[in-house]
């Protein structure tokens, strides 16, 4: 679903003409990436993840829509409506850690692996890249909010991402709770924790009855309400490394 983002206008006193031309604010359209966008799309993503292996561009962007815009992946671009140039890129989907964490493939809940249940409820933004000449114009924000709507439409309940500490304020303004550890309340009042060394993990509820709560002495915010009848009771507290219900 296309969306537009415009740079915020600022009011300033008239300036004298000096002959220099100031760049016009960029109006973008957020939409699924096209196969012809592969070069610019992955160039922008590599600015955010220079050391991460990425799938073959043409192959990924040629996948038909399934769970997301391109098979299992959500691939969005911010396209300059005047020039058609791709000036922003986002890739998302089910977080990789759900499949890689051994506990998610060992812990079962009524015959179903925890990882399978999480993969239906938790979505992740893997990387965002914005062209240096088009930053600070709300393009990253527009990509994120559009991704969150795709997640909601697909039935997900929690949006997650990893970021460096210097971006905490930015993501906080978008409704994300950041911490070195993401903690999830699972059935049986068990707590599942995940870390990303060198990064903060951020989570944002995107469905009713899901919340991210900070309890005193807890190592990080706790996401609850992802599973049926699995919410933090009033008065719950964290003691000696475990959750204590009243």
C-alpha cells in the first residue's frame, strides 16, 4: 500500500539571493521493490549492513508475493516521485534468531515448537538504508511505518529490530522499547531471552493486548500478550532472575 513522506517544512526569515540553489524536499512513494531496482536496493542496504551476506538481488526481488511482498521477505523501496530513483530501502521478515536459537527448536508448547509459534507472531526489520543526499527527510520513518502495516496485515503482533545505541532516541519516538536483551513471556510463565551482541534489541507492539513492560530488576523490557492467556498479571515482579506472580 503506497504511502508518501514529505520533508518537514521549517519557517525561517527570508535570505538574500546568493546564486546558490537549495535542494528541494524529496517526495517519496513507499512500495514493494521491483526486479529492476535490484542494484540500487542492495546498494542502500549494504550501507546499513556492510558485513552481512545478502541474498542474490535479482533472485529475491523476482519472488512472487506470499507471506510478504517477495516470498518470505518484505522488500520495500522509497521512490522519488519526481525522478523515479530509489532513495531508500528496507528488508524485513521473520527474525533470523527465531530459527537460530536452539531453545526455539527444543521447547514445545502443546505439541508445537516454540519457534513455530514465534514465527507466526514476531516480525523483524532486518535493515534500512537511505541515500545520504536524502536523509533527515522522514524517509526512514516512512519505510518503518509501512513495514509495520505489512506486518499487521500478515497477522504479526510484535515488530522487532536491532540498532546501535546512538539510534535509541530515534526508535523510541517511533514507539520502540530498546534494551540489550529482548525478553518474551511464553506460556507457563516462562521467559525467553534473546541478545544481539554489539546492538540493542528493540520491540514495538503492533496488535491489541500486546504490550512491552519494564519490571523492576528485570534485565530488559518484557513482551507479553503474544500468546493466548499469556499476559503479565497485575503486581508481577522480577526477583532472583525469575518472574514472580502475586
